[in-house]
């Protein structure tokens, strides 16, 4: 399964507010409080940080916010995101294999991956849950095909 198929599956998920073409971003000068509110409102675990809404400059997760709160207390909610975000953003393209993406996420210990085109513009974001769901669908399809061959149908 390819990344573009994972993006298509997101659009078919039936989850409220989940559309493959929707990319939720926040500007680097917004505060951690702004980000926390947006994450909560959208019921998502991470947000891509981008000045123009197209090219990822960083990524901020719920875990990043919780770590900052635990280390420095509630005053960190007034900090700009640029001071806390992960700046070495891993990305992928639509033609990459989903299993390879799942392995990268597991080895890198991150759960969200912006999908970009050849110019670095975002096309979507996939989560480790999306990659796992895609892999499970792939395995179910393989099982059905093998069962059909064994049963002669």
C-alpha cells in the first residue's frame, strides 16, 4: 500500500472532521496555549507548524506541550511555538510504501508525518494509526486472496 492510498482511506474513514485534503497548520508565532486549544478542538495529536500553510517548518505534538508543562509549569503556555516545536520534520511522498513509513515512524519514535510533493508543499498528514490501519487492511486482503485460492473460489 502506498502513502496516497493511506490519504484516500482517511477521507473514507467516516470520522467527523477527517478529510484527506484538510491540513491543519499553525503559525510559529502562535502560543502553546493557541496550539493546545486547536489540538483539543480538532481532536488531533499533533499539528504542523507553517508560516504559509504549505511548507512544514516544524511539528508540535500533545506530548511536546505536556513535557514543557511538566518541566517549566503553566507559564510555558505563553511561549511562541517556534521555541518548542520539533524543527527537524520528517516527511514522505505519496509514492512511498506505507510499510516503510510505518517502520520509519517506529524507529524514529514519532507518530505524525507530513506528506509533501516534489516542491515540499504539504498534501496531507498521516499518523502511525493511519499506517497501521492501512497495513491491517493489506493483511486482510492478502488473507482473503489466499483463502480464495485454497477454497478454489
